């Protein structure tokens, strides 16, 4: 293998792809990036067996071939080389990086020991804008929590039907649902559960990219692929295994009727909840109380160790007077995932779930169970 490549293109791809190798097991091969040169392309591949990242870069290939070297170490080296172009060459399974004033040799391993990447059937797929997918996943990806008893809720649920995609996540105490309009409708209904770590990699890899993202669905894996500008080949793809199991019927959790509606400034509410959280007890509870005629939301929190906090926030109130407590950390997570300047908090009767929604955006809802003390 012998190629010339622009350092910035190589650096961008390598820095993104190598992150998953940090979470890989102790198997030496999983710490590596497989570099393959063929035609006029350089392909970088990393995997931790759950998620695989592949990135293609235009390069001047004098001689094809492949080499496998430690991904993070290579990224650290490349980040410290202050030139525009790099010459990469494989010598006895080692990678040699040459510039006009320096030469670096990185010890590699037999590329044949690198895991075989599963092939994906590309007959069934749907498309959406990359920015919509990454922003939508960002709103829900932090909600799941690891669960060996209920592994199905430890991931992000994706359900494509007709012209819309729903992204859903829950940890039993809260639930987030984001609806995205598809650029190309799904040919049939698809649903699957993607690991939380893989969802975060999709955000990490594609959040700085633009264009349409094609999603290929297979029985036990899903492939997210971004085409290059000439559309004749991929530029990036992320392959993830899926979590087995049936996702709970989450729509039953979302209340159909609310008895109280509060609308207020998101930033003001965040500031007051952060302060109230400093005084919350072991359950991280913050009490909210209000009466429609007052037009004010009262926040109260206290702990034996720190004291107590009381605050009043102006808001528009419709419906019944109520007093309810929530986990302030969960409240903040929901609020921070919204981009609107105002938010609506809707509450159901008999201390049922509450719903946070961004004003002017019906595509997102954040359901939160109250704390019953």
C-alpha cells in the first residue's frame, strides 16, 4: 500500500471513527483501525462488534493494500503532524507516515485478524435528512438506562411508518418521543431497538454532515449510510446490531387527557429548577404548586443538610390548581432537549404523568412520572 492524502480529510475521518475502539474489549484487533486503499479511495474501518464505522476518503493511490494499526495512537500522531499532505505506506504490516521533514513508523498487526464486517441487504430502506436524524436522536438518546432485566428499554426504539419516523426512549421513570418526517417514505412498517451507544455514535459521526441519510433495515442489524457528493459510493456508514425483544407499548403511558396546562419561559424555568435542585432531598424532588387565578408557579425544595428554597415564576395557567413533585434532574434533561423559548407543562389527574412540550413544536413530547412522597 502506498498513497497520498490530504491530512485534514484523514484526520477528520480518523478522529470520528477511532472513538468506538476506546470502548472495545481487550481483544487487540478491536483497538485497531483497518486502513484499506483501492482505486482512488482510502477506507477506514473500526468496530467494537456492536457498532462498526466505515469512512471513505478520496486519495491518490499509487499501490493498493491494507494495514491495521492502533486507532487512538494513530489519531494522536496525525493530530501532531503540521502539514497539508501525508504519504502513507505499508511495510511489513507496519504503517509508515512520511512528510517532507519527518518519518513515523507505527507498528501494526495482521489485517487478516481484523473482524469480518457483516454484509447488509440493501433492498429495504428509507431516507431522512441527516440533520433531522441527529437532532432527533440527541433529544432522546440520553433517556435510556442500562437494564439486564429489561434490555429492550436500554436502547432507542425507531418506528418508521408511511412518511414518518418515531424515535422513542424510556427508563420507566420518563419517556421521550420525537417524530421526524421522512424524505422518502418507508415501503412498509419498520421497527427496531438500537443500542444507546450506537445511537450516540450516529449523533457523533453524522452531526457535522449534511444531505440525506439512508437507513437500511435488516432482521438483526441496521445500517445508516451517507452518500458522497457524486452519489456513486458511500462516504460514511455506521452499522449497528439490534437489541432483541419487543418494545413496550409506550403509547399507553402517554396521557390522553390533561387537567392543567402551564406555559412559561424555558430559560427562567431551567434557572429556578437548577437552584431548587441544590436544596432537594435524597429523591432529588422539587415540588411545583399553582392556582389558575394566581398566574404563578411556585417551586419548593428542602433537605435536612442544606435548608430550603422557595421561588415564584410567572406563567400562564389553564385548568385545575395542583401540587406535584418531580425529580429535578429529569425535569432539566427534558427542558435542555428543547430549542423553543417557551415550554408547556401539562399535568394529568390523580398524580398521573406530566408532559413537557416545546411551544410551537408538536413533534416532541417528554413524559415524566411524578414523585409520590
